[in-house]
């Protein structure tokens, strides 16, 4: 029709052609370009008709081109700000981008038409993503009251029943939809995506598989099936289904990115332990595996003892030296700001080399993610995000002193300004934050909730709550049955607890006058601090300025004053760091070490402070403590040969043969300039540890590099002489 019309088709006919070609594009993906051209021509043929512009925007959304679709909807809204379909399309694009503005746009649409079924269904989907089941149920009821045969509304109803663990209701809603359209795979596609957003990855596999059974040409369903098979550890099946999806829909960037990443897996090595498959890139597997294996097994034993449940084994833990690859493994695209993710049996995270020195403590993050694995197992993947995130940080603190999120000045300012969520609303702090930092604040805040619950009610209360989630019960009911109080009463108890815990630093953050501007000189800051001696930020700022001038006595007074207000502040500009440097400069190493010890007890990733503490302890003649400090340092950054050398020497001095072997092996793995000598020293450590065969292999490695290495030749002869 189009090709034979010779340009004579009107706007309505062109739009009809676009719709037809868009449908045919399911089998011939290149036809989507033709559909877009038809919609553009229809819009030019009748600039007053908004329909083809809206359909072009929908097509961009269908082909994952969010940047291109918003201008299409905005063209229509510039002419008619109340155009329902343009508002719906814009809201969908904002949901696609994860923007909180989607709710605002939907509100505008529902003001225009409170009975807009698709808008109600989309609002329900947003509520379900945020784990707000009853709000979603209310939106679905309104949609179905308008049109009880609406497929999108029935899909949303099925989603409510799915998330609420109402299997009979779910099956009834699904069958109602299929009675209207027996090949309606979009219901299961939508619910597979919803299952991912609510961390029910095996459910996502099942829903995607149901979708492809209904429609074998649903490429999105094949892709969701493949992506989620990867998430549950079915790597080969996941790859096969992603390849099928991408062959049918080569426009999908998530499918392509994931397949490209899978092509790199041949460059990884798998190390197997009793309960783990540790998947590490070949460039650093020899280095990281020796640290990962003991941490992984220790974490598993600890969490098993606390929770009394076991996840499916083996747990597959993947470590990516490129943060973008970790993000693709998680989402299918780069840009994820997290450090790690647990899908249950599969944990993925950045390796230490993916970040800058001091950015994070990889062992602590691994412990956090493995805690999620146990939470998901204990609750059958029903635990809300706020509960699992807060409990995982709580477990980090239980594992090691200083691990996990700590109080920061911005957190205290948010508490002071009443910008933190109540416990009853804390899930929103993760799922629909009011401002970007609220997510980070919610991690710390939620962890303190579980510290309070465990202290007052015992850890069994937390286990019982996880059991309750497994049974399909909600947070409000669990506070009533387990803690014997409404969650709103706990809100008040926790707020009082929080304000008492940080009473002193909160007082030090109280506004006492206008502080000097950022360009103010030291005298202006000194004058303000003298007028307002209880101002935490002023005392800290003045101390840093005095330290820079090497006016150490005055600086020390300011730092001590700051600590009297906020004694647990462990940030990069912590007074403890400056006090350590001041006392080091004075030669008072005992006081310098004490300040560093306090700092490292409230900060998990201050590599420089750990190494300096180890140096000072060595100088003080305390080698065992020095070794412990360096052992902590390599859990932050394991890539400095000099640190491993010092630690190997310390372990040898202390008679810790196993530690010496580990550190000598790390030096070899880091490919030092004199690798022959590194192999030789590893061989000596292995011999001292009783590993004659390992020593023989290592000394042969030295001789392969330097055949005339005299000490290595003598060592090999001595080994042979020992039989």
C-alpha cells in the first residue's frame, strides 16, 4: 500500500501503515525503521494530529531509546499539556529511566482522567516495584472497575497476587487475561520484570519461561529468561536464550551487553572450595583466591550459625576487575553505583582493582552480599529491601570491628533536619528516596534498627521475622506479632534511641550563627570557633587549618574539642587521623598508634591509616599487632608488593608459616621485577611450612627464569637431599 501510493497517502493511512509495519517488525526487526518513517510522515501530513507523534514515542520506548522518545511526547504536550496518551507515554519513559518524576506525571494524567485504565495499571506497577502492595491493590481495583477486561489491569492484578503470595488469586487473574487473549505473553513478561525488581529471580525465570510458551516470538521474554538464568547460575542455558533473544531483537542493548560480557568469561578462573565457586579474572586469580577462600568459608560458617538455614550450594561468587562489567553482569548495562549484588546462590561484585585505593573494603562487601544470600534463603526471597540491607550492614559490624556503614556528618545533619525516614517508611528510603543521599543514609539507619532489635529482643526475633516473610506476612504484622507493638510505636522508640545515641554531635551541629564562608582565612574561622565553642564543624575546620600550618599544639586542642562532640567520627578528615600525625611528628609513637587504632576501629577502608599503624607498631616492637594491621590493609588493597613483603617478613618472624606462604605467593602473583627471587622466597616459606612439593615447584619456577640462580640451585639440591 505504502510503496504503491507514490506519496498520496494521508495522515491516517500513514499512521495505519506505521502500526502494521511495527507489528511485522516482530519477525523482521529492520522494519521498525520503516514504521518510524511512516509515523514521521503521518505527523508531517497533519501537524495538528498528535497520534502519530505519540506512536513514534512509544516505538522509541519499545526499542529502548529513552533519549529519543521524550522529545516526541514533549512535542505533543507543548501543544496540549493535558494530552492523556502523551502523558502516559512520558510516564512510561520516566519509569524506564527509573525517575521519581514518573509519579508526578501520572498524577497529572489522573487529574485529566481519573478513569484512565492504563495509568492506574502503571501506578500499580510502580507501587509493586516499591513493595507497596495495598496501594497497588487499590489502583488495580479502580482500573478494573472501569474495564474488567483490560489486559494491562489484569496483569497488574496478577502482579499484586504474585507479590502478596496469593497463588490462587494469581492464577485466577492470569486465566482471566488468557481467556481474553490466549497468546497474551505480555502478562508473564511484565511479571518476570516485576519479579526481578523485587529480588525473586527464580520466579522471574518461571514467568519468562511461561511467556515464551505462550509466544515463541516474544524476544523480550527470551531475553528475560536468559538474563535471569544467568542470575541464578544457569550460565550455559542463559547464554543460549540470550542469543536467541538477540537474534530476534538486535536493538536490545541489555542482551548485547550481556552476550559481550559472557564472551569474556573464558578469561576467568574458577576456584572451588567446600561451599563456593570463586570466579576470578585470570589477571588476578592467583592473588585474590588465597584471600577469598578463607574469608568466604569463615563468612559462611558465621552466617550459618546465626540463621540456621543454608542457601543452595555451591554459592557462585564472581569478581570483576572492571566495574562496568560488574554492572553489566547485574543489570545488562553500565552505570550501577553499587559494589556488589546478591541474587541468592550467585553473588557478583567489583574486585578490589575495579576501584581506587581506599574506596572500599572488598572483604566487608563480600560478607554483606553473602548475608543477603542467607536472608533470601531464610525468607524464600520475600524479605523487603530495607530489612535485608540493614541486616547485612549489621552483620558486617558483627564480623569485624570497623566494618559496615558508620555515622557521617551528612547523616547527622539529615537526622537533625528530620530528613530521615521513619522505620515504618524505611523501605521508601531505598526504593523511592526523596534525595540521592537518602539511600546511603538508609543503609546506616536500617543497620541501627537491627542493632536495637538484637540488643532488646535477641537475634531470635530477627530470625522469626524472616520466617514470617517466608510465610507471606508483611512488616506491620511482624512488628505486632514478634515485637508486640505496632511499627508506628517502634518509630518513636527508634527515633528516641537515635537521638540519644548521637545527642552530643547533634548538639555540635546546631546552628549557632552564620559560619565563615569557604574562602575565609584562619583568623575569621578562629574567631567564630571561639564564639561558638560547641560548633563541631568549626572546631574541625580550624584544627585542619592549624595542622596545615604545623601549629600542632593549637590544632590538637581543636581536634580534641571536636572529638568531645563526636567521638565516633571516622571520615577521611577524622580528628583521629590528624592527632596521629601530630603525635608521630612529635615522636610520641604510643599516642600516635592509639589514635590510629581508634580510627581503624570505626573505619573499614582507610588503607593509609592501617599501613601507618602497622609501621608504628613495628617500630614500637609489637610485631604481632603490626601484622594484624597489615592483614586488614590487604583486605582493602592487595596490590602493593612492599606491603606483602613486610607482612611476609612479619609472619615469618612470628612463626606463622601459613601467613608467610600466603604473602610470598601474593608477591609472585603481582609479577615483581625480580620474579626469580620472589619464587625462591616462596619456596623457602613453603619448605618452612612443611610443603616440600610446593617448595620444589616454586624453586623450579625461579630456575626457569634464572637458570644460574645459585641460591635456588643449592636450595633444590637440599630438597632432593631430604628426599
